[in-house]
C-alpha cells in the first residue's frame, strides 16, 4: 500500500496516538522536572534524612531499567493495594525515571555557580532559601537547560514503552495497525517520522528559545 493511501486510511488512529504521546510527554515532563529539582536540592541538603531520601530515589530509579519500573508501578503496586490506571502509571514511571537523571543535572549546575555568588548573598544577609531562589537557581538554570534539552528528548522516546501496558499512544497504534495489516514499513515508518518531528521541530526549538531567554535575563546574550 502506498504511504499516502496508508495515511489516508489510518490517520485518525495515528493522530489519536500522537495526542496521547504528547499528553504522556507533557505530564511526564512535569513529574521529571519536579522530582529533579526536589532530589537535586535534597542531595545538597545539610539534613542527612533529606539527603538520604534523595540519594535513595536517584540510585534506585537511575540504576534500574525504565521497563522494570513501568512493570513494577503497573503490575506490582496493586499487590500492595495501590492500583493505578495505565495512563497514570505510564507518565508517572517515565517521569520518575527521567527525574533521577535530571537530579544530577540540577545538583551539578547548582555546584557550578561561582562561590563568589554564594558569598555575595551571604554578605547581604539573605536567608539560604532566598539566596537560592534569587541568586543561585537563576544562574544554575542557564547551565541546566542544554542537558535538559537532551533529557527531554530521551523522555519523549521513553514514552514509547507505555504501549506495553496498553496505553493507546502512537507506538501502541502503530503496533495495532501492523498486527492487522502487516504493513510494518508504513506503520513504524510513520511513527518514526512523527517522533522525529516532535523532537526536532518542537522540543529542540523550545529549549533553544528558553536558553536564549535565560541568557538575556542574565545579561549574557
């Protein structure tokens, strides 16, 4: 079947799958960013309990497979009385996994802020929280953005795994179409192009715009 006939026939399914993929990506990104900030700051905390909790989260989710985490959240947690719908289990597992990698980016960026900036905040009697919010984090954010761009692209690709727990995303629809038509090249080729478009023409330009915006705010443009 020619590709234009394939798209004409199956575009509603592919479009619906793409929208689900975008929803998974956006929700997982929120989880990942929140967890990365919390764990990254927690790892720098002087409180051993907070620091220990951050280290445990980072080591567990960074040191084990995303697929295993996905199966644990969806199939094993119900054994302990916590049952999550597949859609929620999907973006939650991807967000928690990527957040553990992002936590190290946050920690490294904060520690890369020149020591003089910390001392300047202390010299004008800023509280630690205010110093972090007003001086350190804005500068650290500019350092975080380039690696976070790559991490969000990895997050987008990671959402393809949610099809394994029957979330009707783009990959799930492509597999369903392939199973009924055996048009593997058309089904998975279309999915490949859609993922590329989302990464190359949506995520990448957005992150570059954020980088330029932060550079202007910090007077580095």
